[in-house]
């Protein structure tokens, strides 16, 4: 049913959009991994606001994946509930945006 509403084929996402999402998600994963390493070493950490910002600008999958792989920020409600919520909102926007064109 919903597939009838969506554009077919590659026209749904441009190559630039796909590249952007890959890069920002890789950055989210790397920053979360780096923050975990710095936490273990007791060194200067990446601010939580920065990690959430990466998720908001499109890196929610990378941040969430890093949370699972590195067991990092999994006790913080703003990450446990916030990152999946950001992802759901982003998917909703991506599904609705083409319909507005």
C-alpha cells in the first residue's frame, strides 16, 4: 500500500543524499567509539550535546549502532529513548518529504 505512494527506484534518494548519510553515520559511530575510549582512559570526553547533534543531522543509525556495539551511553535515557525517537522522526520526514514535491 505505502509502496504505491513512494517514488520508485533510485529517484527516492540522490547520490549526494546517500553519500551524506553514509558519512554522517560513520562520523556518529566513530565519535561514539572515541568517546567510549576516552571514558575508559579518564580523558576529555565528547560533549553529549555534540553526540546528539550528530544524530539529529542524520547520524542516528551510526550513533545507535555504536551504542549497541560499544555498550556506550546505554544507561542514559536521552540516548536510549532519544536516539531511536530521532531515527523514527527522520524516517517519517524522509517518507513524507517526497510526497510534498
